C-alpha cells in the first residue's frame, strides 16, 4: 500500500512509525511491512515529526519544491 506525504499530514492518526526501522506504516498493520516488528510510535506528534523529516530531506537535500514533496509516495 502507498500514500503521499500530503495525505500523512492531512490525517496523521492513520499512520504509525516502526520503532526498529523507523518507517511509516498504516495504522491497521500489526507488524511492520518492512521488518515485521510489532512495536510502533503511534502518537500523532511522532508521525508528524517523521513527516517533517521526510519533507526536510526531499526539500533540502533533493531540491524538491514543497508541492513536489507533497506528492512523494511512501510505502506503508
């Protein structure tokens, strides 16, 4: 399943972050799609911090515009 950074900002409660590999996951996942860990950071602030770091990377390192970064697809 995929989502965009823009959708994650719009509804951060639909996502959670794996504590082992630090990747975003859909809130219904019982295990991380990447590493099968079952521990997550699921607080809205944790998800928004993760999204902020992703935006920082795409905008400051990869020179994307904010609009381009909005449409980055994230596996969840």
